[in-house]
């Protein structure tokens, strides 16, 4: 079994290859992976190891995104529909959505010098 250092070296060599081929696309993909990782971490933390709550949060997040992007419903209305439909606490859902927004802004701060 490879050590953590060997695994890290392998990952960075793959990332370097991708970056050499298309730097902007590589950074965008890397940010998307980072964003998904952070979203998962927030939901894992806030669900308090309750698999049912975790599923309901994910379902509410996905419905919220669908209502805004596909159905073009105003964010406030979509927010209320999502958390009520999936029976998620309003304050909990507010915290999750605000955390997601904060991570999105990381592209302008953490990733700004990579373009």
C-alpha cells in the first residue's frame, strides 16, 4: 500500500499534467471539486450523523437549485419551498445555503491568483 506522501505525489503529478494541457479549465475543474468537497463537509457536519437528516438536506439543496435554475423561481420563494418540502429546519437550511455562498466566493479569493 502506498504511503500518503506517494499518493499525494501521484495526485499532484496528475494535476500538473492537466494544468499543462489547459490551465484555465484545470483550475475551474479543481475549484468545482473543492466546492463539492466543502458542500459535503458542511452537510456532514450539520446533519449530526443522522443519515435521514443528511438525505433531507441534500434533497432540499437540490430542489432549491432546481427551482432557481430550471423553474426560474425567485430565491426567497424557492428557499421556502425547498426547506418545507423536505422538512428541514429553517435555521439549519439557512446556515447550509449561506455556507455554500461563502464557498462560492472562495473562487474570487483563494483561486484568484490562479487565472
